């Protein structure tokens, strides 16, 4: 699903990468293209046709390009948020968003290498926190009410997912910090449920250094000293805001991979938006969507015990690291002058070299 704005441009870059992977690893992958967003609104009267959801349910993995849902018409006129619908209908309750600095890429902070684990299906997000209806409404003109839904089930499973990720990091690090970010000093009941779940799960992971931090302080600490964070687990809205902040501090939103996962189907989705201001100019940064595709393969590799998929994720991460560190053929958001196609071709060439270096 290419999405809106720069979506078609960067998704095409991801497809170029997948085509190379298919040839190199002899992968039997069928790519199914589905029309969503403004394109399907024009042709089918809706930004998210029912047939697309059915295709998603039958897929092993999903790639979703950026969407411009803020400018969609009301739902009664066909304006549905594809990302929210996929996350809720497939129960993709975890959004995993790494953020790190790269050598030779200008960043606001000296060093960052963390993973934000964001709850994905409840919280203040009114388009996905109700079974029927919407969590935001106007009881009368001039009065708006938004409902924040936090459940013990949702909190516990996102905490478990975060500790699993932290435990995997512990294999290569002597100490791993996991911070639960909250606002329980004000939202005592809802964030109280969230924190109680995190504390309960932490008891099963004594090797992980479990910490708690109020969200106000967390934003300041991310700017001042992000090196103290390894894994952050938090609720939906806080995770959305903190992950964008972390990615921008590390150099650019265009550098941040992201996947949405439940128990089975992963969805790769660039962390940034559809950037309509540069759409069609051929200068969008393809790094985020390529890293997201790598994370999708990595997730499938672990779940399906597929070594080739795990290697693909490693190779894509290594390729992007070398591409960025050499500071050549970068897109304008990274102070370069290259086009999306030129950046993609450079990445593909470096990926071939990584394959050779690793005898793949």
C-alpha cells in the first residue's frame, strides 16, 4: 500500500530492495498491491476499501506507505484512517520504534541508541480505542470530550513485549535499562493501571534494570542525556510524541524505522508522515521505510525461525549504517542533494557489498 504524498516514491524504493532480496535469497514472495488513501478515495469513494483489509488478514507481512489522514474527509464521506483500522482489526498492539545516531550524520545529541515500545490500540486515540463509535465527541457546541482508555490487558501485554525486547538486548549488553514513561502523578487511575502492569511484569525479569519516569521529565532527559535509555515502554500518545522527538534528535525522522506487530502479522510503516510539500519532487528519504521493511523481515524471521529473514534484517541495518556514515548521495533532509532514486541505488549497491562480505 503506497499511501499518500511521498508514499509511492519511498514504497517503490522498498520494493526495489525486496526484489534484490528475492533474487539473492531465492525467496518465494508474492507482492500484492492495494490502493488506499486519496487514490482509492477518488476511484472507489473510500480511503480504505474493505477488500484491502481482507488482503491484509491473509498476508504474512504488510508494507504501509505514509498517509495524509489529517486531510481526509469525514468518515461519512469515505475518509478512514488505514493505519488505525489495520492496527485495530489485526490487533497490532505494539509499535516498535528504534532511534539511534549515526556517524557523520548531524544530530542534536551526541549519542542515542534506544527502542521505544508504544502501546498501539488504546489510550487517547479516539479512532481506535472504542469497539463501536468514537472516543471523542461534542456533547454540545463548544464542549469537546476525549476518552482515554487504558486496560490491564493492554498494559500487561505491552509491558511483556517491552521486557522481551530488553531481554534480547541483554544478551549483548552488561546492563539494560527499561523505563516505563507515565503521567501517574495526574492520571492516577489510568496510568496507575499501566504502571502496576509494568511492575508486575518486571518481577519476571530481574536482570533488567526497571525504572519509572514522568513523561515531562522523560522529554527533558531525552534531550539532555538519551544515553541513559535503552528501552522505553509507554502508552499510545506518549509513545507517539517521544518517538518522534527521539528520531529528530538523532538526525531526522527520515532515519527512523518502525513496525506494528501483534502476535502474527507485522506491518512495516515509516515513522514519518506523507510530506505533501515535497511529494512528486523525487527527493524523499527512503531510509525509514527500508529500515522498517528490515524490521518486518527480522520479526518474521524470529517468529517463523527463518534464518534468512533474520540475516536480511541484519544486512539492511548494516547497509543503512554504512550508507549514512559515508555521507554520499544523501537526500536533502540530510543536507544532501540526491534524489530518492539515487539514494536507493546507492543503498542497493552497498547491500550487494554487504552480501559479499558476509558470504551471502
